């Protein structure tokens, strides 16, 4: 059997291109402190390299971390803050279209103080197939 370098590179490049499709949370910053009842902007960036990507589904969850570490969003999303389209637009950040979402941390009687996990769940299609990718992002918030 003959292995060529290029056959080894194909899975790597495939993986790299999948990673390059990633969106990320640019705001709030990981570890941000927010009060119950405080509103904040979630900014989800999808870099320009993703032009071929077709958005299919998008949701945002907020989960109180009852025990640490918090379960990943692939296991528990928590309170669904948003479930709808993700349509990033090119704004003031060159090459980085984004969409802003405005949320309010629920009141104290509905949401405990302490560590919480803000997560995004994004299903999109890429490539000619196309093939589906389920993508998760999460950051930690301190509810104070
Ligand atoms: C999106 O949110 C960020 C952070 O709050 C803000 O700086 C930016 O101006 C907002 N962009 C738009 C188009 O409203
Ligand atoms: C969020 O995701 C990262 C990996 O990107 C992980 O290390 C972290 O523990 C996760 N959980 C929270 C609550 O941020």
C-alpha cells in the first residue's frame, strides 16, 4: 500500500476548513460580571471565510452552573434565550460580519447568582454536498 503525503493532508485540510468555518462569541467576554435584570449584548462573529456556509438553525442558552464544571452546551443548553435566524452582517469590523443580540439576565427569583454558562448552538451546511456541522460556543458569566 502506498501512502502519499497528499492523502494524509486531505483529512487535515478538511478538519482545518471545518475549524475555519467557526463562529465565535466576541461579546460579552469570558468571565464577564452581570447583574440579575441587567441587559447585555451578545455578539456572534462569523468570519468572512465562511461565504459558502448556509445557516440552518441557531439558538442561545443560559444555564446556571449548579455544580462545576458546567455541563457543555452539547449536553445542556439551559434557559433558551433565543431560537431563530442567525444572519451576520458586515459592520465596522473588517472581514468579520456579526450579529448582535440583546438579552436581559432574568430576575433573581428566576435565575440564581453565581457562575452561569452562555452558549450558542449553530447548525450550518458547508461544501457542495452540502454536509451539516453542529457548532457550539460557550462562555462563563458571573451573575452577581
Ligand atoms: C454590536 O454590539 C457591540 C457591543 O455592544 C457594539 O459595540 C456595536 O456597535 C454593535 N453593533 C451594532 C451594529 O449595533
Ligand atoms: C466552555 O467551552 C470551553 C472550551 O472552549 C471550555 O473549556 C469551558 O470549560 C466551557 N464551559 C464554560 C462554563 O465556559
